[in-house]
C-alpha cells in the first residue's frame, strides 16, 4: 500500500508527501537561491515523463542569511539523501537532534518523519535527492529505477544496508561531495545538454560511493526495521493523528500490507488491545481533549471530528471510559473548573 494520497475507503492512502511549501515560498520571495527539478508538489522545474524516472526531487538550496522558516516534521515517499556542503543545519529524526556540519550526509528511509531547522534555517548550502523505491511500508521490498546500473549483488547489498541502518548522519569524503556539487552545477546551468544522462551517471556514482562508505564503516544493522511488525508499529504510532478517518479493520490491515489476522496479532502484542479497541481509545482521548478545551463545539461535532460514525456510538464508547455521558462530563468539568477559579 502506497501512502501518497489522502485516505479514502477505496484507495487506502494516508499521508501526503512533503511539498516543501515554506522553501518554495522563500524562493519566490528571492530570500533563498534554489535550483531544483521536481515532480508533483515539489518545487523547481517540473520533470517530464520519462525524465529521471522515480526521482521526486533533486537539487540544492543556498541560504545566505538566517531564514524565518523551517521544514517541520514531514515525510517523503522515497529515500532522501542530503549533503550539507557549507554552513550548519539542525536535523531531527527518531526523536534525536543532529547538528549538521559541512560534508555531512543524511540518509532518511521512505516515510520516516524528519525535520530541518531549529526551527529556522541557518545560513547553509544543502543538496538532496529524493528517489522513489515504490514502498509504503518498511517490510516491503525496494524497487529501484531501471537506470541504476550497479551490479545486481552490489545493489542488493546497498539496499539491505539502507533498509536496516538506523544511523542517519555520516561524515563523507570528496567523492560523495563531488557527485552532489556536479549535479547541482548541471541543474543550475539551464543550457546544460544531455542533462538526464549526466544526472543518471552522477546518481549511480553517488550510490557506489555510498556503498563503499557504508561497507567500510560497517554500521549496526537492525533486522526489526524491515519486519511486518515494524510496519504495524509505525502505523499505530501515527494513528493518533488520523483518528478522524473512516477506519475499518480491513482498511487498517490493508494499509500495512497485511491480512487482518496478522495485523490484529501484532496490534494485540504492541498495544494489548484489539485494533478497534485501540482506535477507540485514541478517539476517546482526542474527544476528551476537545470536550474540555473547545467549549463552544457541540458534542455531535466532536463525535464526528474524532471519527465516530454517530453521536449514539460515541456516547456509548465514552461512557465505557468515563462512566458518564459526554455532555454531563462537560458540565461537571466546567463546574469544577469554575469552583477552582472562584477559590482563587
């Protein structure tokens, strides 16, 4: 299942890939130099069909001054490889913060949330490529574009390392830097001929240099990153942001690329609850927050905002958790809140 479009009952997608809106806005205001090629919502010159197939975005920014924006937590549909050529930049991934220095490479697996900025972007020159490998879940095999010419065994080794590697930041030598710098020069030069072929050669060079780096460094590889259980863990971790969707058991399992039995088994292991019960727990938690903070919103609106199909079902589930109907809970909460205020 590919989570690259908004969820509907039939197509099963959830997340929209990052559109780099703040970056594009700064570029249009001439606050930053930007030279990129992109597909879909990514900024820059649009890539044509058949040109750099599976490349979603490639290029660089050059920020001479501190920017008043950052790229908050976002996801990309492909593997994202970035090189900081100059300056400094804060990079966050997996609840860890890294301060990037020149000649620092970052590798972010598909759909992993990450952000850039602290929260603003420091003066920096950052190169990147986002390459789609046709996966929506960690346990699914990667599919590289057919113009990647690494020997089959070498590409398999690189893929295995990238899928199971948890270390996202690396210090690199001249060969990796040269690949990015030369790609950037070709993209900036609007008169560059044979651009598609030149960039494909450089991307292949980049992947070979990365394979050499990762083979020599021997990073610790984590088998759990590519299991079906990991796919369920990631889905459940993000489900709190998606409780308003019309989820069914089949829909949740299908999104994870699993059957309902296997999905339910992993959900029970991870949360000690069935998928439906866990979803209702998250929905009730959100509903409790809305009931106690958005006092002007009706109980019915809150029920629908939290993904419940009817106010009656919402009331039934809410009473199981709080032993009282939502409206009565709100009234008692407001009375207690008033008493506390009057007591002061």
